[in-house]
C-alpha cells in the first residue's frame, strides 16, 4: 500500500488564541507551525503535533474569526480520535479534563479499544482511544472484513451501565501530563459520514488502495453500519472510519467552526503521490495539480459525498524554515508571501503560546488567570 496512514486533519476555529490555549496548555500538544492559510493569507493556519510535527500526529486549524458553529453530517468528519497507550492513561485524561471543567463522556468499551469523548472550545468532537486490543482480535488476516460483525450486545447503548461508566475515573488529581498520558503519539483514527459505504469503499479501497479492515455497527446505534479502512496491520494512526447514513432525511455536514475542512493521507514520496494522482485521473475522479505547501506537497480530491481528501507527502517537514527548538514560535510565511508580511501581520491578532517543552508540567494550571481562562474554555466545550 502506497498510503502509509493519516498525515493530518484540518479543522476550523473561530478564535486562534483560545485554540492555542486548549491544544497546547490543556492537551499538551506542541504548536509546531504558526503560519497563514496559503489560499487566504489574511487568516492563521496553526499546526499542532509531536515535537517535530511527524505525519500522523498533526492537527491543523484555519482561523475563521467569529465563524458560526458547523454541523457534522454526510460529507463531513464526525470526530477525530487521539491515541493513548492504555486504560489507565485514559482514566487520567478523564480526571484531568473534568477537573479543568471540560465535560467528558466514557470510558466506553468499543471492544477493539476503549475511549472517552469531549469537545474542544469550537465544538469539535474529540476522542481519546487506547492502542489496543486492536481491530484484528476477532478476525484472521486472511478473512478481515469478510462479514459484518455486530457489536457485542452488552457494549451497545441501552445495555451498558451508563451510571457506572460516568462514575469511573482516576482517584487522584492529575496535574502533570507524563509519558503515560502523552497525546503526541498522534491520531488513532478519524470518523466521517457517508451516504453509501459501498461507494466509499470503491474510492478508499478500489482507487486509493487502503485495506477494508472492519464492517461492524455503531456501538451507539447498532442499526448504523460502521466500516474501517487502513493499513493491512490495522495499526492506530492509519485508520479512517465512516458511519453509513443512507436515510433520505439524513442531513449533510455544514462547514463552520468545529468542523473538519479536510483530512489528509500520507505518502512517503513525490513519485508515490503522482502515482496516486494518475489512479484518480484514470478513475475519472477530479483531482488537483500538485500544490506546494512548503512543509509537504499536496493533491486534493473528494470522497463520493464531497468530503475533501488530501494526499500529502511526508517530506520535507516543518524544519525547512525554522530549527526544531524554535518550531511554532514565530509567524512563518511561504516565500511568495514574504513581500506582504507587514500587510498580513497587521490583519492577525498576536498569539501567546507556551514554550516547548511543556510536556511533563501542568501548563494549563500555570496559566490560570493569565493568558488562558479555563472557565471560558469549559463553557465553550460543554
């Protein structure tokens, strides 16, 4: 398979500073690049990830100031899932987020992993999921996705003990994000919504070459099919899942704050990217020319329901215009916009972001009453 996994996901925020506060100081990600939307240079484009912005760890945001809330639906992403090693780490995240005023649901046993759910200040649904036990625990590699597997009856909504789930948490306050909790492991999966999963399969598997790994039902609505694609080994970070919503009354997604603008899949080289582009052309699926995004090169297409899908190279990376210790600390512009720096800067609100590394210390609590207002974050995330 040419595609190695997820590269990044790009969402919309209405407030860049609030966004920085939440993703760095609350979740402990690194702001690895502060730049502008190359296609709309009057607005920020912020990149978060691990220490270097490794593909698969990266979540990015376009700032659309004062944008109204969007809505998930057909043609959009429902939620984005980050990775944590195990259940103890998950429970510690639940305790930390709740203590900071962020409402958390779960932990829910999804059979293949365990996860919690919450929202960022713009309303984006975020999930934190454990690495294991994995999607292949109940199927052999030679027969993956050969049949539809219903969720275990005791794990679906209506059968599980919601009161016990809500009550379960870590027994002590969690004031430090340590190695067992770090979310810089990257994305676990993202979940989008489709009107016809067979048609989506023709695109993801038939054209792009992903492996169909699982056909099951939505644990919160078993009547809704839920399919997963990714690498052959079903490793976290390679997974794209879609809920099937083929009702004639089903609503389409509405772009706005809290919604995904596009998701990106990763390839290692320009040659592999061009190969995939040719496959899209041969399948008569519209695809862009190669776009220079400085930190990677991209082509853009759409899934059958119109969700923008990017295929991005893993190279050259985020250190091409600033050294690794300084990543994200200053506004970077592509060479073709550098002559407009003064004009662009005048349109942007200056950002206050924590120094890196802030891993291992409680950046959120350190900034209470300073540049981050946790009560406002909690209200926005409710």
